[in-house]
């Protein structure tokens, strides 16, 4: 009978095990013992309690109380982040920033950190701003280095400017990249000073083109400048 497979007490137990794990982890109601904390979280995980998955993920990443295992860390933190656990989003965000256990991806990092910050995870706002500042600086450096020919955006940022006034507007953030409900776009002001999505440059009239992230420019040095101009 299916009813026999349902154990209403399981989640209660899972939560109690989680709380017990926390008290071992922080040494609050019990002497600090990382190995015991990990055992509690594992038992709680087995009963399907998501916050324990997050704690266990952090322990696998740091090697506290368990053998370090980045694959398990990423898997457990990823599961918890998928269920919008702010702490999991925060920790996974930091791992994406550095490339620990996952391919380094600063854009992904800043999105996760900003999400954690929005959900009020302590300190996430500072880290989100820090990573965002690094990305903005990189973006501005790229824009200055790339030829002023075409107005191009990728799915995550502006890739190239069409003319000097547009470059200046982008650097001053008078015109900004947004990920709108219709997809990536540039947001600026129309003639009446209202926020408006721009489909072309207000200065030179160049149309906004969508291009793959960084791809077009990585091989710049190998392209004949004359060919690159077309
Ligand atoms: Zn322009």
C-alpha cells in the first residue's frame, strides 16, 4: 500500500538532525565537532531536507568534517541554489568567481551573489558589488581597446561601441546594458528624457547588433585589419 511509504515524521526528524548538525558545527549547544556535524547533515539529507544539503555542500568544499570533494560540493550546493537557498547561492557564487570546482564565470558569479543579496544574505551585497566593479572595469577596458565601428551587445554585456559619443555614454553609464524581457538590449533616454530601449545609436544611427560574448574579438590579432573593417 502506498500509504506505508509515507513517513510524516521524517521531515521533523530531518529538521531536528539539521539543528543538531548546526550546534555541532558552531559549538552552540554541544562541543564543536565537525565530523559529528557532517554525520547529522548526511542523515538529514537522506530524509530530503534541503538546508542540510547546503551545509554538507559547504563542508565538502572546505573539507571540514569530511574529505574535501569539490564534485559533491558543487552538486549539493547546486541543488540547494536551485531551490533558491540564499546561502547556497552565495557560496556557489564565490566559487564561480574564482573557478573553484566549476569553470570560472564572473557573470554567473555576480548574478548569484546579487540574488543572494536581494534575499538578504549577510555580506552578499558587498561581494556582488565587488564582482560587478571588476566586470565593469573589464568591460570598459575592452570597449576602449576595440575598434569604434559597430554597436554590438552579447547576452551578458556591451561588446563594442560604434562611435566616440556612444563609447563615452557607455563608460559614463548614461547608456546601459539590460537583460530585458525581450532579451539583451541597451537602455538610454529618448528625446523627452524618458528611459527607452535603444535599437540604434542616438549619435551616429548605427543599429544594435547581437553577437556572441567576446568571441568576435578573441581572434582580433589574427584577422587582417582590412578584412576586420568590413
Ligand atoms: Zn554611434
